[in-house]
C-alpha cells in the first residue's frame, strides 16, 4: 500500500514538473512569435527606405602602381662556435631497478595491506576491544 502511494506521489510530481515545462515553452514560443512579427514590420519599413537610396556610382579603376623590388640585403654570416657535445646519459638498467627497488616496494605494499586486513579481522572477531580501537585510531592518525 505504501509503495502504491509513493509511486502515485512520484507520478504527480513528474506530471506537475512536465506541465510547468510545457507552459514555459508555450510562453517562450509566444514571445518569439511577437518578436518575429516586430522584426518583419521593421524589415518592411526598411525596404521602402532602401528603394529611395541611390545606388553609389561605380569607381573608376586606377592604374596599378609598379613596384620596383629592391635588391636583397646580404647578411654577414659568422662562423659557428664550437659547441660542446651533450653529456650522454647512462642507460637505465631496468633489471637492477626491478630486482632491487620494485620488488621491495611491492613487498611493503602487500605487508601494509595484510596488516590492515588483519586488524579489521581482529576487530570483527572482537579480539580488539573499543578502548584499544580508540588508541589505535589516535596512534595511526598521529603517524599520518
């Protein structure tokens, strides 16, 4: 019964919302129609004025001016300085990076996740009481 009333209330709210949107759309349409009619009246009045305006006389074509291209300026080229060769970087040793660094970081991540899951398991089994939980929370917050 409650679900029926809830659905009915929801449908009424949707209907009211749609009705408001439709009325706003109709008002906007009427406003735009009035604006179009006003613009058409302005256009009719301006076309009468446009007929009265004389067409401008065509301009006489002038002879194009002849430009003499100046001689290009020759730039003085200085000899290039001896550039020092760029330092060659040592290639990255991915095998060393993976063996020494990456596995260590993955191990630390797994250890931290395991500790977190173990603490959650201990809390779920009520091995850690509320007082100790509070102390652990403050301690971890202080570490961060």
